C-alpha cells in the first residue's frame, strides 16, 4: 500500500517552504545564483576601423626620404586604426571626432605617444586618412615602428568632423579633442590583444602641434592627472605667447610671405568667431583686403607685411587696451604662464620667420622661473621647416631617456 504523506493545517505552509528551499538548493549545487558582471560601456570610443598596415621595410624607406639618419630608428612594422570618438565642439555641443591609432608589431609592452599634428589645410592630410604624404604616415609611422603606440588626433574640423570649421590655434578645443582621443584609445586598447600598453604616456607636437601639445599637457595635469601616467612632453616651435605674438605682428613689419600670413589671418578670424566678437572685416582690415576677406575668409593672398593691411583704429584699440574682447580672446590662448609638473622640452629654430623664437624663449623663462623641469633647445639658424628633423631626433632621445 502506498504511503500518503499528510500535513496538518498548522504545518502545511512551513513544510512547503522547507521543501522549496531544499529543491532550490539542490538545483544550484548548494551555491547561490551568480549575476554576471555587465561589460563596461565605452564612454568615448564609438567605433574603430582597420585602415592600413606597413612593413618594417616600407617604413624604413619613408624614414630615409625624410632624413637618412632616421632610417636607423626603425624596428618593426605597424598596423593603423581609425578611431571615432565623442568630444565637444567649441560651443559645448556634442560631436564625433576622429584620429589615427598606430600599433607596433611587437610582443613587448609598449608606451604610448600622443602626437599633435601641425597646421594642415585639407582634410586629406588628417591623420585618420593616413595619406602617403601626411605627417601621420611619415612621422607617426616612424615613431610607431620604434615600438610606441601612437595616438594621432585629427582635431575638430578634420576626419569625422570635417564639416565643422577647424578652431585654428584655439587652446581649449585642441586640448579637449586630443584628451578625448586619448580616452578613446585607452578604451580601444583594453579590448584588444595585439599589443600590451605599459600605461606610460608621452606627448609631442610641432608648430600648431607644439601649441596643442602644451595645451594638452596643461589640461592633463590640471584635470586628468589620475587618468594617465604622463611621463614627458616635447613641444616644437609653438606659439605659446599669443598675446605677445599678436602684438608683434600687428605693430612690426614682417616677412610678407603669403603662406605665413594665411596662418595669422586664420588665427584672427578664428578668435573673432569662437569668442563671438562678430566684428566686420572692415574693422580689422584696410581695403581692398577687407572686401576680399569678407568674401573668402582666410583664403586671401597677402604678399606684404601683415601689419600693413590692418586698420589704424584696430591697432590703436589693441595697443591701448580698449578692444577688451579681442585682448581677452588672445589672452585666453596664452599657454606659457604656468608650472608644468611633467619634464618638458622645448625646441625652436632661432631664425623661425613663421612662429617667432621669442615664444619658446618666453615659455622657457617663465616655466623655469616657476621651478619647472624644462629645457629649451635652440636650433641655430633654424627656420620653421628646417628645424623639424632636429626636433624629431631630440624628442626621440628625450623620450628614450625618460622611462
């Protein structure tokens, strides 16, 4: 006869609970249920794209074209990715920017260098396009082949943000776009197995890139020191003292080179736009330049000393301090008057006619006076273009000696 288990009314609920707990425990092998940890979502990186691979031999040939001495630094091939990431425009709106990330073909832990590129006029020259004659494909490939991971921001106005105007020589946005590129690179590296990052970061740049590098260094040290192990900074031929620079070209006869004047005009118009000064071209410039600039922006050929195209009233307002809006805009982009915590090296040609030598001299004297670890290497007789190789060789030596 089958035995029937019966429960008294007072014990029914208690026994059911006991049986339920025993059943649950037996199903879980006496272990509590485990909820898997959700994967951390990227805050900056939106997507990545494999765009190029170069062998050691290809990079050696490119390095030899720059200078035969540089070919000896090549150690490995590289793989190049385009990263698209979140950042903010100069007005604070959210945008998508981009840059190149270069990985060395190595099984050794690699340090990272963030390279801020110099002035470019066309999107094809942006690092993420990695065109054969671009800075990223030459200098970036060289640094990468030495065993470094290279982060190469496009900046706003190029790559994914090419439909926006580039904020030329604007300290805050150059720094933020470069820093957010580093954050995106950090997120990319944690999810790949091609190369191991040793967490060390170095930063470097020449010309606009020198100014951008100094701006990035200041932002990292003041706002993101806990995110990155910044080891050294190398800045070449940057316009760090914007106030003195602007007053110099406004009051002093200069070279009259149209290609150089383009840069001066671009800076002036950029600051007028970003800081919402909204002055007509006729406020800054004499005719016929005012009409041409109002129509074509910076794309006007000016083959005379820059000071000669400016109105006397603008010069006076700048010199006597009555144009406070423009003076404040310039001052907001000064980046020499602070004390770096990171070892810093400055490089500048003594005969630079585009970005005058006094910019690096002023930065060095000010930072040294504040107690910073800073050195200035002067390239005797060096012009803006002829000093680049000395900057590259000096930077490589500096980074190698700063573990």
